[in-house]
C-alpha cells in the first residue's frame, strides 16, 4: 500500500467499525477501514451454525439504515448479519480493505494535539497510513478465553472453544461436556441434547430471563417497561479482561424457553464449575444448586417487574397457563469430581467467553492488563483515539448490536468537533448531531 494519509483509520469491519464509517460518511468525513479477514467475519465464520440474534431484525440498525423488510421480529442468523453489513458497505461505497491486517499503531512521540498526523497505522504488507484519528473497533470478542487447566486434560479428549464449534455433527461420537452456562453454553448444550447427544453442562454464574411471557416476547416487555438497563447491566464492572454476558433468554426457534431447569428436564446433566483437571478427571465445585437458585432469582425478579407494571398501569395481558419459573425441582447436586472416561465424554466445548485484544496499540494507551484506558466508555487516552463496541462500566449497552448507530454517530460527532475547532472554521460544531 505504501504510505498515505486519511483523516480517520478504523480497525475492524464488524458492525461497530462499519457503523463508525457510515456515520462519518453521513457528515462528509473520510475514513479507511482495515479488516484482517472479511466484513462481518465473526458473524459469518466464528459462531455456531444455528446461532440466531435474539433481539431480532429490527435491532440491526446502522447510521442511515434500518430494517425495512416484512419480518421485523424475525431472528437473523450470523451469516445474514454479515451479508447485511456487506450490503451496507457496498451501498454506501465505504472504503473497507479486507484481508488487510494491522501489525501495529504508532503514536509519533513528537506529535501534538494540533498535528494532522497523530497516528501511524502499520500494515502487515509494510504499508503505512497516517491519520489524525484512530478508531479501534475490534470489540470485546477478539480473543477466545480458555482456562489454563485445559492443558491438564487427557489429550485423548477433543477440546474446542465455542468459537470453533459449528454443529453436533462436527463433534466426535460420545458424550459432550459443555463448560459455561452463559448464552453460548446453554444454547450449544440445548442443541446437542436435541440432537440426541448425552450432555454434561458445567455451570457458572449467570442470569436467566424468560423468552416469552404473558403473550409477548421478552424484548417487547423490555420496550414496554423500559427494562433495557436491567437487561444490559452486568453484576460487575468490565475490567478489560473478561466480557460480561447478557441474560440467557432462549432463542434457537424463537419460542422455546431456555434455562438450567429446561436443560435438566431434557436430560442434560448439570455439574459444578470446573476448578482443576488431571488426565480424565476434573475437580468441580459443589455449586450446581447455588448457581441454579441464583439464576432462578434473576428470572423471578424480571417476572415480578413485568407483573407489577401490568397492575400499576392497567395493561391487559393473558395470565400464564403455568407459573413462569426456573424448575429447580429438576435440578440435583453432582459429585465434586467428573471422570470423563467413565462417562464416555469424548469432547469438551469451552463456552468460557472472550476478551479484547488491543496489543496492536501503543503500550501507553493501555493499562497494566492490556485493557484500553478510556473516558466515557468510548474516548481513548489520547486525543483522536476512540473505541467502539466495548462495555462502559457494568453496562453492556454500547457493546450491543442495537447501539451501533448511536456509537458510530457519537464518535463521528467528536471527530467533526475536533475537525472544526482545531481549524478555526466558522462551520457549526453541531452539524453532526
């Protein structure tokens, strides 16, 4: 590529990167997006085949583009989301360079806030792109997290992260241990049980919400009673090393409920959190009941909020045929050891989440753990440095697909203000709002 200049470099062509590029294009600012693989790579190639976006088609909004089909409540697949992003890039004629990995980003030591060159993006092919602004849009799902104890598991057991799981048929014959009870863990375990596999699910702390209640989907109730903050607020702040999870709320076919109770009813064996491994024997916490009860409490809490809202506001909704709850009666304790060989377990699927990976950035914009130093969740430690798609404190709102347009426009607005104010231009600084 040689050396060139652009006002803004964006790293990553997922929904967040495409959203920032689209928002800048709306207000006449140029940008180049570098993507190490394909547009929407994670959606198209790094999720299991049956994954559906639970918030529905209507939640996929990019700057200047909203769903305009005839199925707003339909649940798109990962490849469908990737195709939507690709169409958006093509229709907007955004400059996205696929298969163009970034090797590193340099902040010239003598650069000042007044300079046009505050960043140099070094590409793997040797090219260099100078820019005034840099947007890191690699999000929080860059690096799969697998516990170090996995190295102590018998090598005869096949191990893979959820990023590499595709479908039941892709796994060897035999029983399967799924580790992790978040959205990916429970959905994958549910799919495997339905395919006739003998499944063990190693539980961990999570929240559970109903998929449907009193005639409406949970996303409708979120809208009716302003429960979105409850949905996206995690128990602890995002520490830059582990991305928190949203509540488990079904999906697959859009109608069935999914929680530890439904999985136990189907025959999945719930076991405690994995703490260590030695060959084919795993040591487990004795926490199945405690985890299930905590998830049931989160389930009851949102049910109570919906019921209270209906009473307080006089809204009409059909009463549930049976009480909505996580069936704790179906859940039993398990031993503190799991012998993989004795139970015929041939595969472990690690649904243990992802972490951000910002090692391409200069060390002085990251903390000691390699996490970005940020203000307001999006602004970086240097003028002109921005992050798209990361949680803000304990809120996952900005990491969600529904926040793409707002994130993009927020960043574009700051870039526009910087452009106007540093040049002394009489142009309006609120043009981008």
